[in-house]
C-alpha cells in the first residue's frame, strides 16, 4: 500500500489527480493540504472541500499557505476563470454545513505531523506552487529524510507556460521551489515536457459522458472545460498535468526518468522561475532530481480512464 500526502491548488487537473489517487486500491491518501495557486486560497480551498464532498472522500483537507514566500501572488485565473476551473456542464456544488469547514490545523503543520507519524512511509505529491512544502521543510528540516518519496508536477525541460521560461507552479513561488530542490532528497519532477506526451481530448470527454448518470456528467463537463483550454489555443487536445505523476506512481513502467541537476532561476530578468535542467550524463554527482522525460501517453491515459470509470460508476 502506497501512502500519499497530497498538496494541491484545485484546479481541475488537481481534481482529476485526486480522483485517480482515491480510485487506485494500491494507494492510501493520508491527507490533503491546499495552497494558493490556480486561484487565491479561499477559492482553491472551497474547490477542494467541494471535491471532497462530491466524491465522499474521507482524507482530511487542511488550508495551507495563502501567498508565496517572497513575491506578489500570481494566479492562473486569466486562463482558468475566477473559480480556477471551468465546466461546459453543471457546476460542482459547493460543500455545505460541516463539510464546508477545513480540518483543524494549518496545512503545513498537518503535512509535517502526517509525515512524522509515518516515518519512511509517506510519498509527498505536490501539484501546485511549492509554498506549503517549502514551509514544512523550513519548520521541520528532518522532514525530507522521513519521506518515502518526493514527487511534483512542476517545471519543464522545454520552456514555460506561465512565461516563455517558467512553468506555472514554479513561476508562482520560485523561492519555494529552490528550497524543495535543495532539500537533500531527490525530487521526481514531472514537467511540461512529459505532461505534453499525455494528451486529453474529446474522446475522453465522450467516454466519460457515455457512463451516464449525473456524477459522470458533471465530471465530464469539467474535463470538457479543461480540454477547452487547448481548443481556445487551436489545439484539439490539452496536456494532462497533475494526473501524470499519479499515473507514474501506479504504472512506473510507462515512464522514463533521468537523473539531472535542476536549479531554479531567481535573478533572470526574463527567466525567473525557469527550471534549469542539466540532463548531461556528468551531472550525476550533482543530481538532485529524477526528471521525467518520456511517457507512453496512450497507455497512461487508458489507465486513467479505467480508474475514473471505476470511480464514477460507484
Ligand atoms: O503548469 C501546470 C500546473 O499549474 C498544474 O499544476 C495546474 O493545476 C497549475 O497549478
Ligand atoms: Ca495544480
């Protein structure tokens, strides 16, 4: 059983990644810490509590950091809309009553406590800006050494999406990313380069809609809203970002990762937030990351769709 702590900024791809974690019998989700990213924290937290209520997930959801460590906040609302995720169908109902309250305790402390309680057992998967993770490592410097794994969706070996150089999660808090890549434990990095090898499009929307039922229809509407991001840019498909590292955790044979030295640019006038990935063989002695470079996108998407069908049919 793989025990996972999930740090996230929902966002629909975050939602899909969470659904995959919960649908995979080999995974046990210990807890969720929410961070500002795709939208400000009140919105990402509201989305997380609504996702938990919609699916009846049990893992506690904690509110984490509401701003980056050392820069003004940026969000992806210009691309994703005010709610941080859009749908072409029915809206996700907001959580209500007690379900609308996060679990007690700050998300950073909850992350620290969750890992300390299970030394050597917890894989930390972070799919938003790394503010919560960096803060946890600052408060508990021993935490990286207690992890079974440290996995992120973030960065890129081929240029950015938030800027020409920076991928959004790193762009939103570069100082936090520096602290994570310098934590002393190798980071399994799933950047734009590998996520672009796992496209999602109309075929997946149609497959989920064909399940029938209100829950599948609502979820499919958000998949369609996510695919629409690509359509608006003239692309028939959209890269599958946050679910990609989840698929690797379940089916590592579908991916190729390479040891590399990854440094995060902080000073560049045009390159702040860039992950400078040194994939040259001699980099090994300085390597601080395993960078995903190849994916079997078709097989990866098929695994994801089968898991989602199992979840949405429940
Ligand atoms: O660049 C893609 C990343 O930014 C994803 O994690 C998405 O959810 C946004 O946070
Ligand atoms: Ca995200």
